[in-house]
C-alpha cells in the first residue's frame, strides 16, 4: 500500500488540558515554571554526579540516566503544550504527532526500566553488601542501562510501526495535550485489534516485569531486615530505599491508573498523565536530593568551588 493511502489526514488537533480559556495564562506560567524546574533540577543532578568522584557509584550512575530520561520525557510533551497554550494553535502535523508518540514511548519505557534496575541495585547493596562491588561492576551497570535503552527503543518502534499502518478519517481531534498512543487509536477508522492486543501483551509484560523486579527486590530487602531487626538497619534501609520507593509509587500508580484502570479518556486521565509526564520528573530531583546526604555534600562542594573562583577574580 502506498504511503498516501495510510492516512487521509495531514495534521491532528490537540485538545489540550481541560481548563477554561481565561485560565490559559496562569497555567502557561505554572507549567513553564514546572518544566524549567524539571530541566534545571535534573541537569544539576547529572552535573553533580559527573563532577564529584564520590558519586561515581552504580546507584548514582543509574540516577544520572534516570534524570536524563526525565528531562527527555518532559521535553517531548511540555514545550509543544506550552506553545499551543500561548499561540492558541492546537494543530500538530501527522509526522510530528507520530514522532512525538514514538519518543514518548521510548522515554516512558526507559523510566520504567531504569526504576527496575535501581531496585535491583538496592537489593544487591542491602542483601549482599560484601559482594556489592564484585557484582555491580562497571561492565554490568553499562549493560543494564544499554539493555534498558534497547528494550525501550524496540518497544516504541513496535508500536510506532503498527500505528503508521492505520488510517485516520474525519475526526482529527485528540482529547489530550500530546499525541498519546491510545488516544490516537480511538481516532482511527481502521481495525485496531492488533494494536490493542500488542498493548495488552507486550506493553503489560514490560510493565509487570519491571514491577515484579521492583517488588521482588523490596520484598527480599524487607525479609533480610526483619530477620534481624534493629533501628539502625531500618533507618539505613529507609534512607537508602525511601526515595526510590516514593518515585516508584508516584510513577507506577499514575501509569496504572491511566492505562489499566480506565475505560475511557476524561479529565481525570489527563490529570493523571500530567502527574507522570510533568509532576514526577519535576519532583525527582527534590526527592533524591533533599534526603540524600551525598548529593547535598556534592552541591555544597560545587557552591564552595564557585565561590572560591569568584573570590580569586
């Protein structure tokens, strides 16, 4: 079939957030502030990990990749949403929409995979502390991150290839603030049974496998700690795993609410999507830094270096 017969539309209309026209200005500055906070906060974490040799450990190696993934996930959706809010133009080209969907799928899956990898890292650190440096060597860490990228890219490519085979007819209004996969499928006048089958098999497998690794790791951690309970061990485990568990709860909770416990798209689903595409990436730097002594010390050292350079000039 020729490419021009795949779709009869050249663009889509993004309905955007369910807010009144008079509130567009307020929400524009709100989301602009959240996006800038996401970018600056996560870039700061990446920079601190790069500059401070004390943070050259597997945990912070994975955290730096999660920070990059969070920046990318927000950058795929938020800038376009801000432009639409400011210009009142809701259109997005067919090619641009497909590209946005593909990138979103990559970084959403990458976040899921990296959270699972970080849970495994915490499991090894707490349950096998004597063998931690032997197990979590640089080669394995690189392999785990590379594997996350490969799985995420293959996941996105599969769904994108299936998506471009569909035809889109009269209704071109996407009831969302970005080109979300299932919202696009609802507009198709082709048979989407294969697309939905892949979503609820391959997609669920990735989701459940990652969640299984996370739950299995923390169940094992809990078992080890409770076997010989002590306040010191509990506090150490909480300080090590608390931040990661909070991020997992925010991300997986909203993701599950949108894709597995919702029968139709409405304002609640869009708000939940805002949580995992905008709010959670913004909160991650605060969650990981405010309760993390190593990050605080690295930040203080960086500030002191800048002050010294300033004084010397």
